[in-house]
């Protein structure tokens, strides 16, 4: 039997979540990761040493590593003070590896070998880029972290985003998409983790040409300054703006509402539950799947077991 090849496209904790949900299945997992991150430890390393952003790559590598808990903790350990204050050890490690190997792609592959990961982690591009957003008032926001975390209380909605300079698809990413049996996009911050992948020249085209089953996993909550007041149809509409209509075979959204006291806490941070009403099909694709994906506890996140159970039959088809 041919092992199913599953490609997850995204960045941040969303990709980490899907990898965690699927890593126990008998499939080959490949994470294609955004290279637009420029905040925190990653941003400092980019600016000071001219390296490509390691943060989201590190998370994906850790998610796929079966090595000891100690080694995984080492790569996620964050220094609290001193010259390394705020830096994650794994970010520093990847940056050093890029200097040693002379190429970020080789640095990621060598780190993957050290962590003995089950699957592949691939930067979507090897070009150094910045994410730029144009708001509906025609003003601009430069940098992924500035788009992700608004500097002021209120901000006009995002009208469009692009990369500067334009970026070319990593050949390894193109090959992974071509070979995929299933492509999963999302969940994750829409304009700062998901869409930046689709802005890379060659990515959307490769996804469109692929014969893989294509699945979009929707977010549980909106993001302040990024997807304020977005409902499920707005997320899908934005995806289709950058990818094209009729591309997804399945769209998966959570329909289990968290407790009001938890929602109240998130509202103070400007985040609201994603409403799934009016999610209508305009054609035979995509098939809309609404199910309980919510984890128990005081934080609103996808439950790994529930997400894996929802994705498994779609992958097997």
C-alpha cells in the first residue's frame, strides 16, 4: 500500500496543531512553513544576523520529532534574561546552522536529521521577504509582527497583503505539493500565517495543479486587528481571493461554542468566536463539514484527537 503523503501549509501554532493531530496516523507528513515572520526572537535574529526566520520552522520540527522530551524541551526553551533574553534555543540553533551550512534549506534538513523527525519541514521560500498590508483607509502596515499585533487600539480592516520583494517558491515545496495526496491549509492567523504562503510565486499555481484532496481548516476565534468581526464565510472568501474559487474539496469548521465565561475573557483581548452561519455552497465544491473540534479546559484551542478524527476519513478518501 502506498503511504499517503499529507502536506500542511501554514505557520505558527496552527501548523503545530495539525501536525500533532495527524502524527500518529500511518502517513508521511510535510509541513510547508511561512517565511514572513519578523517578530520577537525571530525578528531580532533576522535583523542582526541576516538569517531567514526560524521560529515557525522550529515549532514544526519539534512537532514531528519523536526524540526524547528533553531534546524537545531544549529546542523550545526560551532564555529569560542576559544577551539571549527572549530568544528560544531552537531559533538560535537554526540560525547558527544556517551560517554553518551556508543555506537555510540545508540548515533545516540537518536540524531535522538531528531531531530525527518523522516527515519533512520545508520553508515555503528561501527568499528574504517582508509582509505588507494595505488597510481599507489606504494606509499601510509594514512587517508581519506589526500586522499581527496592532500598535493602536483601533485599526481599519485589512484590504490586501503582499510580500516585498516578491518571492519564489522553494523547489522542495513545489515537489512536495506535486506529490501530495492531501493538502491541508490552516488553521492559523489568516493574514500573517496562512496567506503569506499563497503570496509566494508558484505556490497557488502548484496547489491548483495538484490532484490532491484539498482541505481548509477554519479558525475557532477571530484575531484583533486582523480578522475582527469575520464569520466563517469571510475566512473562506479570503482564502479564495488568494488561491482561487472551487479549489477546496472540503472546508472544516468547529461548531461547538465555548462557555460564556471563557468567551468573555477572550473578548477583553479583542477575540470573538467564529460564527459559522451563512456558510453556503456556491457550487458542488467545497463540501462544508461542521463538527465539534473544541478542546476542553480554559483555553480555546483545537482538540488534537477531535481534529485528527475529523481529518482522517477525508485523508483516507
